[in-house]
C-alpha cells in the first residue's frame, strides 16, 4: 500500500513546518497536530496512513500516544515513525516496544526519512 496521507505530531512549530514542507514537496498530503491529545482526536476523525511522532511534548508524550494507538484495534495498523531529539539506544528500543515501526533522530535527514516512508 502506497502511503499518501501523513500526520506529523510535534509541539515545535519549526519541526512541523520543516517536515510538512519536505513531505508536501515530495507529493504527500500532510496534517499536523501540536500534542499527543490533538493527534488522537485527528487520527480518529481522519485516519492517516503514516504518523511521524515526536517524543518530548507537553501532556501525553510520544511513547504514550504510540502505545495508545497500538492498542486500538481500529488504529493499530497505522505505522508510526518516531522523530525525536532523544538519541540514546534505549529510547529507540523503548519506541519499538511501544509499537513504532522506525526511529529517526532529529534533525531528520530528508533522504533517510523519504527512504523509510517508501520502504513501508
């Protein structure tokens, strides 16, 4: 299944703009959420085909939201790529245990992100 609709979840306006611009120019339809709570509302209203999830956010963090999505029968098939400034191996392992399909460290390399999306 080719991915067309992507939800970016990040509390940083700069990150949201950077990723939105990159993905829009690459032909994807992009929606954004500023928090984990907003992301859950948007996902239920209009299920994306991929989620790019930040970890460190006010309220529910990216690990918690990823776990919530993974436990929801209607949403668990939506792949999640964590995009975080947390660069420890333990963070990557924990993200995968919560249900993430992949993990990228910020600043995200555009070619690497596009390759990982294409591989899904």
